[in-house]
């Protein structure tokens, strides 16, 4: 069980399963999207996720000619949960304000593309490109 909300509080959600594994995508698209070292998320099944409020304020941008997309609050611009694949949602880890005590970086992906200043110092498994289980 975990909960979270955006900076302005208009959008909130809950997850009805335990969250633990954090994924960091270091690709250049995620770097530009966040203005940081990449996108930092947990992934849950669609059936374990629900919006509590503000779903109508969720904006989504698809990068043309990519399968990459990002969701954000229409009011405050905070990153928001979005579609990972048909069966799963991703949730930006920094949004989780309750139930995140067991979160731990488990995987780094697209390490080949990371920023020159981005030093990976945790024990997460490093994948040079896409995630491979
Ligand atoms: Zn907001
Ligand atoms: Zn990425």
C-alpha cells in the first residue's frame, strides 16, 4: 500500500500492493524530461493502481516517433504516474509520500546514455541499454 500526490495536491493516487524496486532510466529523453539524471520510477500492475482525485488534470505527452511518453499535472507540472506497458503503470518514486519505506534502487537502465556528471553509487544492477530481467 502506497499513496502519493503532486505538488499542488490536485492529483492523488494509491497503490494497493507493496512497493520496493526502484528503476532509474538514464536515457537522454528522461534527462531532458526531468532536468536531472533521468526518470526514477516504480512499476506496478494496472490492477494495483487507482487515481484518488484529479485524473482529469493528468496531461500526457508522447514523443513523436518513439514509444516514450510522460504524464504531468496540468496545474503544477509535477511528474505523474503513466502507462509503462499494457499491463503496468510506472510511478515517479519521488511522488510517493506514504508506504515507501522499503523503496530501494534495484535497476539502472540505459546507463550507456547517462550524463557525464551522473555517478552511480548505489548497488542497483546496471543495464547498459533497456531492462533485461
Ligand atoms: Zn499538481
Ligand atoms: Zn528513459
